[in-house]
C-alpha cells in the first residue's frame, strides 16, 4: 500500500473544563486512523462525539494532548511547513469567504500567501473556478450575490487552489438543499479523481457519506468504534452503535 497522507496514532484530546482548568474531558480517546492519497474516509457519529475535534487535529489546528501524527510519512511538523498542503471546507461557506472580497480574490488569496506570481495566480484562479463549474463572470461577484450552492463551490475552489494533499470536509453539504447537495458531492468526487487528495468527510448524513467514502469510521463518545470499507459497513455494520445509525436511515 502507498504511504498514507495522514496517520494518527493514539490521539487523545483533553479539553480543560472547570474554572481552574483542573477538570478534564476527553473529547477524543485513543484514536488511530490513517488516510491514503486519493482516499476518502467518512467520519460519522452523533453530535458531540468528537468529529470536528478530530478533523482539526488532522489539520494541525489543534494539538493533541497525547499521540503522534505523521503527514506523508514524515512527522507532522509545524503548520508553516504544511502551508498549502492542507485545507478545510466547512458547513457555511460564509465563514470561509470574506463578504467584502470578490470571489476571484477569495480564491486567489491562498496563492498570494504561498508567493505565487501574479500571472500564474490569475490563470490558476480561472482554471479552478472552471473546475468547480463556475464561469469567468464569477471572478468579480461578491459572495452575497451568489446562491448557497454557488458559494460552496467558491469555497471549494479556494480550498483546492493550492492543490492540497489532504482536505477535511466538515458538514460541507449539510446546509444545502438535496439537489444542490448531490451536485456538490459529485463535484467533490470528480475533483478528487482529478487531484488525488486524501479526504476526511465529516457528516451526520450516512447517505451522503456513502456516496463519497471509500471507508467509514464511526465515532462514539470520542472513540472510533468501527472502521470498515464502505461496502462492508453499509452491508453489515459491526458495532451496535453503527447498526443503530443504519437503522435510523433504513
Ligand atoms: N474548545 C472546547 N472546549 C471545551 N470543550 C469542547 C471544545 N470544543 C468542543 N468541546 C466538546 O468536545 C466534544 C466534541 O466536540 P466536537 O465539536 O468535536 O463534536 P462533533 O462530533 O463535531 O459534534 P457535531 O456533530 O455537533 O458537530 C463536545 O462534547 C464538545 O462540547
Ligand atoms: Mg462538528
């Protein structure tokens, strides 16, 4: 097997609660997970089970209390060193897009941070917008002038423009209506085939997760209680909590 892009081993995240910080709450408990190049792992589980926390750990946005992380086979290192290699797409594109910035500038910004020259920037922004199915006219539009689905496409273009090796989608399609959801899921699948990034697809929605994911990891109270190929999981889920989740959508 090729080297996984992200490897987590024995990850624990303890949040300090209580006024004096004496009390601790383990939001993530001893999680090990690896995600390959071009692979999507669907992360499902009830609200508060630790999915977002784990996603943030994968991106280096949150330091684990315990455990080790590797990226592309090397120690994770600092965020600076990983600039442009990691991205996130959130539920509300409003959070990723500056309302006062035209869409073209929003997509261009990560390239600017990487120091890409202006000619190449313009060309990559145009190619990326085309890639997410938006015509050149969108470059000069503001996020407020777009539909929710179009805004999410711009957010995806921004997340992908640096050609990251790994992306976390945290409830990325949950706020969209069902037909737009299907379009965006298709788009993500196509982009992954083309760009080959590894992905963690966090969702409450088992049907959406099934569509995209090669593997499913089920989180329950901070632990991964099942990690199985999609076909196995959707055929015969193993853990009682997975079966309960499945019966909820049957
Ligand atoms: N900064 C924080 N400080 C203290 N506790 C936190 C913090 N962030 C999250 N938590 C707690 O950690 C647990 C896991 O939260 P997390 O956001 O990872 O869950 P989730 O699975 O993403 O939930 P949801 O499906 O609702 O988004 C929750 O009990 C939450 O209240
Ligand atoms: Mg969450």
